[in-house]
C-alpha cells in the first residue's frame, strides 16, 4: 500500500463531516449489498492470479468509456432533443431490416457516431446489459429507450454509462490495480500528468475506505455511489445562484427605447466620466486648433491662389503639433507614477495612458494628421504653386518663397520637403512595426526580412522618433509662407514634453547604474516560467501591484522589459516571475538554465537558497532594474472589496498584494497605516497543472494565516472537464477525498481547492453583488483581451442592476 504516514494539516470541519457522511452511506450500502449478494448471486469464479486479466479489462474498459463520453457529448448534446431524435428516427428507417430490427453494427451510424464503430458496439452491449439481455439487434421502441438514456445529460446518467462500460463482464467488482488504472486514465484524459505519479497512493486510499476487510476488491457501485455522493455535496457547497429579479432590470424592459438608451448613456458617463472628460477635452482642443488655423489662413493672400487646400493642410498640421507633444506624456512613467498618488490621479485615468498613447487615440490622430497634411500638400498645394502664373505667384506667394517660383522637384528637395518626406518615411516604419501583427510576430516574413518582426524591431524602430522630433523642429523653422518667429509655434508645443521625457531617460539611466541587483535565487518552473529572487536596493520603494523594468546586458545593452513585482513591499528581496514568450525571455531563460546546470547541486539551488551566495552571484548574469512604476493594481486601497483575476502568468500583479495581505491580516485595523479592503477574491485561471508551482508557497501561507477568511482564493484548471462532467468525476472525488483527509489539493499541491474548467463569471459577480451590497468593488484583471471585455461588460451590467459599484481595471504594459 502507498505510504500515508506523512505529516498533514487537519482538514476543515465541514469537509471532514461531509466525507464521513458519504463514506458512512457507502459502507452501509456495502453491508446490505453483501448480504443480498450472498443469497441471490451465484458463487464468483476466481480469475487468474497474475492480475494481467484485471489490468487488461480495466484499461480497455475505462479507456473506452472515457473516450466514449467525449463521443456522446459531441453527437448527442443538443438544445433541441426532439429534432435530433427525428433525425435518428429517419436514419433508423433507412438502416433497419425489413423486419424492423436494427443490427448492433449499425447502431453507431444510426445515433450519429459513424466514426466510432468499435465504441458504439461496446456502448450497445453496455445498454443491453442494463436490460439483462444479450442483444444483437433492437427494434424502434428499444432504440428509443437507448436514446433516452444517452440523451440524458445529467451527471448520474453519464457516470452510470461510464461504469457500465468499465464492467464488461458484469461481475460488478474491481481490484486495487484496476482502480489505479482508472485513476491513471482519468488523469490522462484530463491532462493531469502529475497525478499519475501518485495514482497508487490514491488507489490505496480508496481501497482502505471501501474495502476495510481487505478482501482485495470493491464493488463498482460503491465507487459509483461515492462519486454521486460527492457530486451532490458539491452541488450543495458550490456556487449558489445569487441571480435574482432586479427591479431595475424589469423597469428597463418595460421602458421605451428612448428612455432605455438615455439610461444606458447615463450609466456609461457615470462609469467612464474620467475618460469622457479627458477625451472630450482632447477632441475639443483638436477641433479648436484646426478651426483656428483653418480660418487664420483663409484670411491670408495665399488663400486666393491655394484655396481650402492650404487651410486644410495647415489645420491638420496644428493638430499634429499638439499630438506630437501629447504622445510623449504617457511614456513619462516616473511622472505618471507620481501623479497617481496625488489628487490628479482621482480625475485622470492613468490606467489608460498606454491606450491613449497607442493607435486607438493619439497615435491614430497623428497618422490622420500626417496623412491629411502630406497628401493635401503633395496633391493640391504644390501643383497649384508650380502652375500659377508668374504674376499671381508674385502677388500672393512671392514673399513666402523669397520671390522665386520653385519647381515641384525644387520643393521636394528643399529643407521643408526633405524633412517632411523623411519624417513621413520614418514614422511610417515605426508605426507599422509597432502594430500588434509585427510586434507579436504574427506576421511571418521571408529571410532576411524576418528580423522586421518581433519586439526588437518595435523597440529599435521606435527610437526613430528621436530623429523625427529633430526634423520636426527643423521643418517648422524653415516653414513656407511663415516668416514671423512667433507664428512658428512648434517649439512651444514640444518644449515641455521633450524636456520632461529627456529628464525621464536621464533619470532611468542614472538609476540603472545604481540599481544593479544580484540574483540570489533562481528557479525554472513548469510552463517555461523563470522565477528570480534579487537583492533590493535600499532606496527602491514600491507598492503592491507596481512593476519594474529589467535589462540583462548579456543579452542586449539597450533592451528593457517590464515585469510585475511579486514580492511584498516589506520583503528584503525583490522577486519576479518571467514567462518565456519571446526571443529576449527565451534567451534569459537559457542563460539562467545554463547557470543552474553549472552548479554542483542543482536541486538545492532550485528549491532553496545556497549558503554560499558568492558562488551563485558569480554564476548568475548581471541584471539592471529600473522603476518602480505605477500600475492599476496598486490602487487596491480605494476599494472596500477586491476581485482579482489573473490568467496564467497574469496572476503576477496580484501575488505581491496577497503576500502583503497575509502579513497584515493578523493585525487589527487600528494598527494599520494604510486602509485595506475588507475582503479580497482571487481567481487564478490556468490551463497547465504545473503552473500552480509558481506561487505555491504564497498560496499556502495565505491559506494558513488568513484565519478570518479575509481572502477567498480560487484556482481554476481549464484542461480538466468542468465539475459535474462524468469525465472528471473520479478526479473530483479524489480531490475532495484527499483534501478532507490531508488538507491539501491533489491538483495544485496547495491548500487552495482547484476548480475545473472556467469560472462562471456572471455567478461570481452575482455572488459579490449580493454579499457586499452598497460596497465599492475593484475588479482588477491581467490577461487576454477577450475576457477583459466580458469582465468590463459585467461590471457595467451589475452597476445598473445592483447597489454595488464595480470598477474594472486592466493591466497594460
């Protein structure tokens, strides 16, 4: 039997009581069944002692059953069962013999599973065994009876099909080896490779409880009843349906369309008032500048020759000056981090600074401004200048061109023309390489153009803007039709932002020299995640949720990459978790992997700090850090309740908060210097079982210290079929079984229970809205954009139908 003498924490009382009830029911039924079997069943013929037959029967039956449940789900599940049955009935008419009987071999084709002939034959036999018959053909009534059993999507029905197919010889008994094999196959079907290593231990636990007499086998129905009892318990203890009929929702449905739209606009403004006034002010400024310059040039003599082309080009140029100044502000990270902590942070949406910088807002306006300005000049203004008569030119444009009429080529090769064309070319390159398709390597270019994609191409091409700003100033100094220095206003727009950005770059370079850190611990976790523990510079002060930039000179002397800080502000060291998603992170992982392999005892380095820190520091590459910088997650103090959602490596911005919360939670609120939320709900969704190793220590410590349940943690593994699915029923049963006994989740290896599939976000929001009425709930998210839209929409929806106030924030790097 598997070893079970390891130290373990006592499980919670509800879990223990629930398990005791389930096992008591199972044992009671076992005793009744044993007495009944003794009087009604014939003596069982003993099988071969080698166990090979048991193993073969279990593997083939369980494996076929698990695969079959997938087939059934694909072929049978439908919202319109009546229509599906009509299709099956039509196939029966085509396949049935003249006597109205359907052969066993045509059963799969009839029910819509033509590619699973072997499985459907065994499924046919399993359904026939329920009737205690050995059938080779069935009539239409029997087909309908089989169909009703297959189309029943309840957990009970699916689990019964699973066990009927496992028990091919209908003796109703399985051995410990067979239980082990079923566990292994269930783990494999749910992509839980680590459970295979402990399958023997879990099989021994099940046998110990269901076979206390040690007779060597258990009844299949005992395992089935245990799983059904566990499912019923989960249904009672799982998410409650907090949905209710909201009076506001009914009012919305009964209101007219105009009132409905008015309310939607009202709620939109209430939820996004910061964005509304900032974007509104920006649009007002753009329109004002365009119209001001448009009508100013309409009053000039040049307008009589060039017309509205001149006015349009100059109006677009004026908006371009403003946007070229504003585009620098979102990347002044130190300034934004400081402003976050002031009263300005309450009225300006600094969380959207990068979105404001990117193509959707300012960058898009720059592209539009450049396009209008350049196109109108090249296609309209310049041709009119060269086609004008000498008399008209001298009267209307002579002074602006020093009384010398140029040619088209002459305009292009002038300082104004060369600087303008050069800026357009460089900006076009930078904008194209900054798009999502090029930046994330979604575009595959042939050699040697393949180097134009990826983060490096984006990073280096963006530095072309340094040249662009110099050319922009030159372009404005030698401007056509403008002789007054005051009218050459480009420098007025750019002076403050350029100076501010320059100071930021100098400050970052200065800090990089003084913020050289030493890596004291490194670990390479499953899922290609590199965990680094570094020394913390004395002056490096940060809040939970902030991030920093890291530069590895061994890889590149210029590249900086942002990563969330996962250590608590009070920790003596800095920690970051880096997932391999690009060439830079891949190279960083390779360097640290080689450094770890060079050490004498790799396991000690991976799991614990070495006593000889000087050796480790010598082995690990030199890293520079810059920061810390503000992020949405640092604003958690503004809320009564927190909902933290991380997808995969997106959990990193919230780990620092959890670490800090576990330190503060035992203290009284009066002793805290900072106001903290009363409750936090952490949802971590990942598709790989190994991901739970990244933050296992933090999760365990939080679960152990948080006696008052201030933090509620939920791990979700999407590779496993959702709870209530027969394909994951055995895993769910073992999980609850093991957690009740040992207080440890078998999937994550932590004290936090792992749920399967994806969270039902509507139920999560319903739960919070009902538990925390009249509360301000901060929803913080880091992960793919698809779920961000869903969470944002749910926040807006529940702001309208509940008394709670949900505010959504997404991490942007």
